[in-house]
């Protein structure tokens, strides 16, 4: 009786009685499988290392080799420039204006003129009338 | 008893058997969807210029107490630019808040939220927008702003079609508040505020 | 023996035909409903060609122009107000004055002939929608028009089914926002808690007794 034939007969009577398989799986093919995969991996590494050793010498690293004077030339020219992202410019203008409208600061310190938040200015305007503007 | 209830339910269900027929009707009747009437901005086959919205004939005026020569409508008193708000408009917090929302919608694209002529459009466009914070504009009568919004000035178009007169006055009042906010006499401020001015925040 | 008229599998064919007939009817109805709800029928998200390729994204999101600059009557009238050629020209007499894309606008300004745009939302004539009341009660542009500030060419954001209208008329607190945020395209409804939104509904005196779902509110 061949080995395979024994296996094809299915679980033993003891296994059936216990409701689980009592005999161990054959470990030999599993071990062989692992060894072969590892072997192929090692072989691939060795081959790659060989290929790189032969060809990599001729590949020069061309990144970031600009001299500092050339790098300076790549800086942005003075404004006005083409807009890269109009949305960011718009957001910035609105945010700066709002910040200015919500803060205190000098406009002309010698003349005693300041800028104040718009809410406060509206209160002052109601308090003193339009003459306060002049 | 039970039997009759079940029968009446059945009868009710059977009575609704026509409902699926509505599915057939849905696609057919569009005469109520598109009634023979004009809605705003419709195209017209009737009027020669093709618009359903006809401009009013020349010299049309609204009913009621409308007076096209009143300070409310012209920004002028006896031909001179008004230096006060017209009697119909009262300066209060609501007017300024309304003016702020109008200013931010209609004026800020070019004149900027601060009124310094640095709006987003001014930033991009090839034009120079004058700042509202210059001595000339701080001392002009308030009717000047009304007049400019109504009739336009230089390259600025008239905004009369988009901003009703009451709103124009609200904007003019808010411009005064903006001017005050950017050029406040520190004598008007409290001690605490003066500290903040000095600290610059 | 009498001759058999029907072959042996006639019963099976008959049953299969019955089944097929039922499935055909159900499938046809399902397909019609699906078509009715799909963009093929509703045009949702389908941008239309316009005489001028106007971009809301550019003008709203990048240039920060307020909705009301062009749709000026939205707070006062039923109709949001389609901008007159003059409105376009108040900027484009200065900016892009030689652009071939704007030739239509310039011609219209010179001749007085209106530019004929293609309507995006065509509400049935038996529905009387009013923009101003929705603005006044704190329903924002983006609640119905979606993120139009992200669209290059305008497209419908909603199919405008009646059930959708009623959803908000039954539960306005799901969509309400403070009045000053109405024109804010980026407003997120969930930035206010449900309790705060219910408070807004009360403050703006929106009836919650079911009156808003009466037929005559929208149909006259």
C-alpha cells in the first residue's frame, strides 16, 4: 500500500471519535518550502548586489550640486509675480485686514492718532457723531 | 368578526391598486411644470428685446411719497452735498452693522475690508484704488460717499442698481466708522485702550 | 394511452416564465425609479455649458467676492437676482479687458442685448420658492447650493425633490445657522450643538408646530 493511499482514506477512527485530527501533519514539505523561499530570497539579494556592483559605479549623484551663487539665482524675483495660488493670497489679504480691524496701534504717534478695533470705532461714532472723524 | 376585519383591510388594499398607474402618469404631465407665465430672468418670445424682465419705461417713478429730488435719493441738500444723514435715516448701531455687511459685500473687493484700497481685486487688478483714509475724504461731506456710490466716479461704476438708497446711506455711515477706526484721536480713548495702542495689539 | 400535449418540462417553463414576468415588471419599475433619482434625470453635479465659462470657484473662493455682489436681491426678493451685464463690467472694464472669453459680455454691454445663460435650477412653476425668507431665517447658501465656491462651472447640488424640501421644513434645526454666517461657504452645521441650533430656531421665530409643511407654504 502506497503512502498517499493511506492519507486519502481520511481521518482515522480515533480522530472521528474525538472530533479532531490526532495525527500530526507531515512537517517535511513545510520545512522544505520555507528553506526554498529563503534560498530564493538570498539568491535574489546576491544577484541584485552583483548587478548594482557592476552598474552603480557609473551613476553619479546629480542632486543638490548647485553652487551657492546658482542657488541664489533661483530665489523668487521681486513682486509683482505670477500668482502660484490665488486662494492663499486671498485668504491672507482677508486675514490681515480682519486682524488690523480688531487691533489697536499707532497710526501717527506724534499727532496722537491711533487705529482701534472697528467695533469700538462704531461705538465712538455713535457717541460723538460724525465730527469725531475730522 | 375577525374575518370581516381582514376582509375590510383586503378591500382597502384592493382599492389602492390603481396607485402604480401614477408611475405611468408621472412622465407625461409637464404642463404644470412649465406654465405659460414669466418668472425672473426668463427668455421672452413676446417682447422684442427677448427679456421677460422689462426695464421700466423712461421717467417711471414709484408710487407713494417718493421724491427723486429729496436728500435721501440724491445725497444733496439744495444742490450741495449733504453733510448730515437725511431725516429718514437714523444713525444707530443697527445702521452701522447693516452698513458694515453692505460695505464688506460691495465695496471691500476693491477698497479692502479696512478701506485702505488693498482689497483682493485691487491686489490682482491693474488699477490703483484710492484709500478712504486720506484727509480729503475724511473732511468731505457724508453726501459725497452717497453720491459716488450712486453715480460712480472715475473708473468706479455706479452701484445704484444693486444698492438701494437706504443701504447707500448705511455704507456712507459705516465708512465714517472705518475712517474713525483708522485715525482716532487718542483723547477719545480710555486709559486701558491707550495702553493697548502703545503695546500695538 | 392518451398523447401528451405538453412536454415533460412544461411545468418548469411555466413557473420560470411567471417568475421572469414578475422580475421584469419589478425590474422595470426599479430601473425607472433609479433613473428618476440619478443624475441622468436630475442633472445633479452635471455642469452646463454657458456663454461665458464663469467660475464660481475663482470669483468666490479665490477673489473672496461676496455672493451678494452679483446676486444682489437675494435678501430682499424671492429671486436671488441674476447679475446684469453691468455687474460683470464693473470689474471687467478694468480686468481682462481684452479676453476673448469675455467678448460676449462686452458686446452685451455695448448693444444692450442680454447674455442668455443656461438655467441650472428650474423649479416647477407651481412651487413658489422665496430666497429672502430663507436668508432671513438663517439658512445659508451652501445648505441648498452646496459648495458652489468649489465648482468651476456651476452645477446643481440638489435635485430639489419635495421630500428634500420637507425634510428641512420639518426639522429646520438640522440646517439652521446664525444669520451672519449665511454667506459663509465653509460653515459647518455641526459647529453648533443641536441645543444651540434649536435655540436659533426659537430666536428666529421659525414655526415648529407643523405649519411649515402645509401645502400652501410652497404651492399656491
